[in-house]
């Protein structure tokens, strides 16, 4: 990894506080309306309480949104673009989509926008928005999707025909930092159609409204400043941010209003100010000249460019947001040279990271994956106590709220830049998603990745009882415990790529995770049997029942996946403790504790003998959940799903050098081997030394591993062309059916969108390919190979007669995931399925969207379209692919 690039130097200057390069970034949300934070309804109906229609007229309480926008790190001052084609009923100020109640498969953005480039300090950023010439079909999208049921596909913007004959504008938005506080902005519009079309371009500058909720907060000001010969100028004055100036090229009109609610339009009551949030919209679209402030002052402003753009014509607008008060030449040669330099520096930075051996197409996929990760950083503000109690200057919230959502999380106080799963569909942190985000982020910005993992365990996030908050819709929900794994992997990635071993980070997070681990044991292993029940949302609808609510049968479920996640958690904590013990012997005792706890969990999973609690089915060679009924009967829920593959995640190898360095731990390990054969027999071999004298800790033994992989690598079951499916394809012909009290519950193989609304939204684990669990499967196979070596081979695919090592199987699975995004021999990208526009149009075919999950049979993207979050793991897979390819090239060289 090159550490002498200009971007690397900026990262170092930011770390040492020499320059605040991170103050400004792509921190603006893609959607603030419809979020829990903005919901003050009695019963938590967030989608209905604050709608897209209200968003242009109603001031937000907790954050702001816009198109390809930026803000400072506390979101005091915001910048984004707005557009109007002369046909739309409203300005295009924010991205439109269906709410969770409107979409036939849950919430769904109905726009085409792409994150093309970004650097960790946001020194250079580029995005693309595609804007139709015709009126945006808001009503058609809502009505047609409402008409369709869950068995039909979503009705997309392309399906409406507004992009036919290329009747649209490509709007490119670029940012380049001259300095940490001097941001150059360039908007480039291309008319892709065959006719000249009018377009209004309105770069927007506004303050987040804080003064309406806090009477002690001073109100900031935007106002026109005397223009120089080369630009119009807007000054921005804020009590804590200080002064900034927006320079706008050309002789455009400046428009001012207030970022305050239009009570008259929304609620039929009088406005506190004659100029309100939608004033610029009403002036441009409706021609209402009194809607803007002719005194050229306010808290929201726009630079109004308008004109006709000829077919194929490109129009460019330049702006500059700076802390310099009187730039005589804000544009021109220096401006253009800075853009060229920052683009070159971005290329140089990524060349220092990306393997030289990968193809150009892989390079493009990886670069846009990194861009998506960085564009998905967002200012996230949510103070639960204030949210529940309400503000002094606003009406008191309904009393039902104090007994409703998140009422047990009074302590949570967030005011941070966090990595979002998708800034439109999921514009809030999600605990287990974020853990996966941190791996690709660590490749390019380990300090930001470490902060993400650290902050979730801080006292203003983590519950006093040790629980990590899940997500704003239900902070108390339970997600798989993957933070210890992510912490260790980020530590390793930074050490490998940057040569830094941040033990302080590792120890700080480890200490808090011990509290979280205790919470898990106390709350989810209620009978003290080391078998875990309840929760584990995120794999929402993988099972027969909603496992986080009361079962229709009564009783409880022993979870094969839940117990396995805890086994994995134990081994992750053991691994970290052993690393810390190398410099602090105290951690040897802690490592021993996690080692012992893992043995008991593995024993519970695999219990051989007289007890009834085993989750392993010896006849079928697979793990299943077990339903315990109130009358003490036990029923295996024989769904062939990811539930039975997750036990593979609980695997770790112990290096001989580590055991040699830590004699106290080795002594305890050897004692268990000698004196507790009852536990040892249910744990994969920790006694026999494997490759390079390694020891193995795993739930799955060598024989069980072979039997599970026989199903996992079967193309008629889990193995698809684009990865491992979440449910076996065997259930396409043989659905699992369970009868209880006259009700029938069934699990079918559903490779695309879910046909069940039981578990909410568009989350479907009943057949599609999901990147996070595939990534963990690949890592697990690599660990098993580290112990078993090249002599252990399995048939791949099952029934093919081809025998491969586990390392080669992992590499092939990795390539299957990667090729979801790559052009095949016919030039088609599987991610776009049968979408002809994306497959063949030169202005679309190299633009990537990183979906939430992928069709189990053909690889087409499904769910949230910008979930670069955990699907951004493809960047890590591409990196590893390149490293392996380079290693092979070197070994083959004469």
C-alpha cells in the first residue's frame, strides 16, 4: 500500500489534526422523511407521519436530505442540487420512492443515481443523476405498485417509458477540495435526447433548522453579498461554524427563503414567517414572486440557472463554497487545475491499493464499490430522550410514545458521521450491517472503520445492560453478534495493508464487547444450557416462524444459527484475547474463559449420547432448529437453509507460535484435552496438529464438514452460479410445511422477492444470494483449509466428479460472487438481469448498483439498490482475487 500519495498525506494530516480534511463530506442523507427520527405519531407510523409530499414544505427536526449533497460534519450548513424540467409539478429537490406501505415489496427508491467516485477525505467526489425530460411519473409509480401484489415484480421508473428515446439529462455533480475549507463544485449536464429541452438548475445552500426546536439557539443567516465581476456571492454566517461564502459563476438569479415549515399549506394554520421552506419551489414552478424574500436574506438559498440545452449539448456550472471572503478569481485556471489534480490524486490513491493484476472491468466494479461506501457516510443525529419528551417550543408528543418505540433507550445520543446501509432505503445505522461495511472501508480508511466499531460500544450508544443498539426502528432488536469478528478483521487489514497494529483500538473495543457478550449469555441463553433462542433478526424470514415473537405453538426454539453465532462470537473473542495476551498476560485468563465457553457451546450443538438437545441430524447430515413444545415434545424444523450452514462460521485455528508464546493458555488447553473427553469429543479436533502444527477449534468436525458441504456445494440445493443461496433449491419442489392449531406455515424456495409480508419490507432470505453470509462462508472454508491442508478435498460441484481443496472451493465461490457484477462473454452483467437499458446502452452499461441481495438463480439485483454497505464486500473479494492471482503468477514464473 502506497503511503506517500497526496490522499494518504491528507488522511495523516486529518489524523494528527493538522487540517480538518474530514469536516466536509457527502454526509447529507438521501432521505430524511419517513424516518423514525422525524416521527412524532402516537403509534410509530413513521411512513405516514412525515411524507415525501410534505418534505418540500416541512422543516426536519434531526437531519437534512438532498441529491448528491454535502454538509459539514455536524450538518449545520448543507449544499445539494435541485432541478426542474418545466414539466414536473414540483422541484426535484430530493429522491422519490415508495414507502414501506406503498411498495409491493416494501420501501423502494424510484430514481436512477450512481456514486461514481470518492476518496476517504472527500477531496474528490463524483455522482450522476439521470433526470427525465418528461414530467416525473409520481402518481403512476404509486398506483401501479399498489395494484401489484407480492407475487409480481416491482414497477420501476424505466417501466414507465420516461427514458425511451433517451429523453433525459445526465447530471454529473463533482466536488474537489482546494483546501480543507475550500470546496470547488462543478455541475455538468448533458442532454441525451434528440430535442432541445429547457432545464432549470438550482444549486441549493441552506442551514439545518435548529432554531425552531431550541429557543436558545441563535438563527444563522444567508444573504447576498456584493458580487464581483466573475461571480454572484452568498455569505453564510453561523454561530459555531463561522463564516462561509458560496461563489456562483455566471449571472444567475439568487433566491432566498427560510428553512421553516409552511404551516398554512400543511395544516391550514398561519405561518410564523412569510417565507417558508417551499418558497423557492413556489417561485420557480408556480411563478409566485412573493414566495421568496426580495431582501435577499434567509436560511435557505438557491442560485437559479435556466436555459435550453440542445441535443447532445453539455452545459457546465461552477460554484465554490469557501472560507475565503473575497476571492477575486474564484474560477478559471486554478479552479480547473485543482479538479484535474484531485482526479489524478484519486487515481493514484486507488492504484496504490488495488491489485495490478485485476481486469479493467474488475477495477471499475471495485472503484464504484468504494465510491458507494464513501458516499453512504451520513450525519446521523438522534437523541432519544429529547425525541420522546419533545421540544420546549413544539407541542408535546402524544403520551403513547413514552410506552412505545425505543422507550428503554433514553441514554442513546448520536451526533456522528456513520456508515449507512443505503442512504435512501436504510438511512440509519444498522448494527450488524455496519460491521460488514468496515472491512472494505478498512482497506482505504482504517481510522474511519475503527471509529465505526468503537462508537457503537461507547456508553452513549451501548445500553447500560450491554446490548448494542440495532437500528432506529427498534433499537432493542437483536442482530447476529458480528462486531468482535469485524473488530479483529479490521485490525488485521490495517496491519497487513498499512503495517500498523492498533492494539489500543483492539483492547478498547474488546473490553466493551465483554459486556455485550455477558448480555447475550444472560438474555438469550435463558436456561443456561449454552443453546440460544429468540431474536437474530437480519435473517428475517429464513425460518418457519417469526422467532423474535411469541410462537403460535407456544414453547420456544433452540436455534442452530443462534447458537452457532455465539460459538463464532466466543472464538472471535478468544482470538482477540490471545493477541492482547502477547503483551499483557492478564488476557491469558480471559482467553481461557472464552475457550471453555466455546467448548460448552460446541458440546450443546453436537451432543452425542443420552441427552435430547442435539441440533445435528445424523441421518441427514445437517443442522436444524428444534422446536420445544409446552408438553415437552421436540420437533426438528427441517428447513434446509442457511440455519444449517452458519455452524461453519464457528471455526478458528491456533498457531503454534501463539501457543508457544502463551504457556498458561496452552497448559489449560492441554488440561481439557486430557481431563474432559466428554467435551472434547464434540469439538472439531483441537488435539491433533494440522498443517504447520496448527490446532483447530470448530463446531463442525471433519466428517460433519464433508456432509454439510455435500449439500452446500450441490447445484440442486445451495450452490448457484452467483453464490450460495440462503435456502436450498430442494424446497422449490418440496416446500417445508408445518401445521399448528389449524394453521399452515410453509417455507418455499423463493429466489427473488419475498411473497410473504410476515417479516416486513423487501427482506427475503428464502432463496436469494446474500453477500455477508457468503463472505463468512468463504472465510470459514479458508480457515478449515489452513488446518486440513491440500489433502482434504471435496467434490465440487457435488456430483461432478471434480475434487478440489477447500481453498480452491473458497476461491471459486468468491469468483461467483464477483462475476455478478462483471460483463460475461456476451457483454451482459448478471446484476442487471433482463434490463436492456443497463445491459446495452453505452451511457448505462458501466454504471454499477450494489443491491441488497441477488436472485438465487440468475444473479439479478434485488432489494435496496444502493446497499453498497455489505454488498461493498465485493471490493474485498476483488482485492483477494488479485492477490491470489499475483501469487500464482509469481509461483509460475521461471
